[in-house]
């Protein structure tokens, strides 16, 4: 059950005070009856709400799940005083939602970022025990070697002594400097540090997939769309949850 003023704020992109003014003015009806109580409780999934005589179309979304194609130069954060963030790119469409990235990419990196306001869901797919894979297309400044592939498969030990979980590094096409990397954990600047052990530098990094869900090739850099029901179910299953 949800307060009526909160429901209107989330559905219409209003502030709570704006919602209360509409309710007090008699502009809001719930199941056919005018309601002037901002704290009235309603079932957000079943109640029929009209504002100024017009029904609110579409189902109520308790949480938002977005697939975003992050461009270079945008930071993976919910807010930043100086930089454009991934949450800023979808803020106009969800003005009352507290969106955040479930997993981060470096400012210079590009590709699939999952934006949501569902903290439990984000925890499920990011928790180390879940081992939800992330897949990347990486361009090196030197060709991929057999030693790199074997080292990734065995688990790279970083320069500071940190031993990482096994990963995969495979050729990505005919260019020997283009590599497809699959990780099962998340460590700060992990891919750059892993290749650095072998004296290789990363020139570009693009996230292709999170678990079984691949970035939609139709999304231009900076564009986003809601996850489909099938994509959301696949990610929940990968995170160890079948429903919520």
C-alpha cells in the first residue's frame, strides 16, 4: 500500500507538495471517488486513479531497470557536482527516482550500464558470491599472447599481491589486439591492472554484457531503454533470484 501523494509524485513527476495541492483541490479520484486525503493508502497495482478526469495509463512501476549504453566521458555515479553521470542521462524521464548504476565503468570506458533504484536487486547481481559474469571488448596496445590467456584462466596475481579469480581472455576477431574478456568479480581498474601484469596497456574498454543480457546494438552512446521482462528475469536468475 502507498500514500496517494507519493503515488502521484512518482507517476506524474511532481513534488510531494504539488501532489498534495492537486489532491486538496479535488482533482484526484481513486476508484471513481474524489479523494482529498494526501495520506490515503491505495494499492498501487490495482487502484484506478484519475487526475483532472483523465486516468493514469500504464502499470505502476515499483522499481526501474534500465539498460544504458554509456558514452566515454560520463562517470558511473548517481550524482556528481562537476561531471555528467549515467543517472543524469535518464533523469528527465524519471525525475522522482533515485537511480544509480548497478556496477561501474571507468570514465573513459563505454558500454552496458544497468541503472536501477532497486537496491536489493543490485546487491544480488553485484555480490561476490553470485559470480554474475561481465563481458568486455578490450583493445590492447599489443597483441594478445598465450601467456596472457593462460594467466587469466589460472587467476592473475596483481602487482600488489592480490590474487584474482579465474577469468577468460579470448581473441575477438582477426585483429590480435582486440580481446573479449569475461570476469566473475569486480576490482578497481581490474582489466587494466590484469593486462598490466603482462606489460600490455588497455586503449579502449567496452562492456558488452552483464550475465546473460547483452547490450542492445540499437542503443546509440548515451541512449537507454527499460529492460524487457525476459532480460530482467534472466538477470534475477543469474543473481540467484527467480522472482521478487
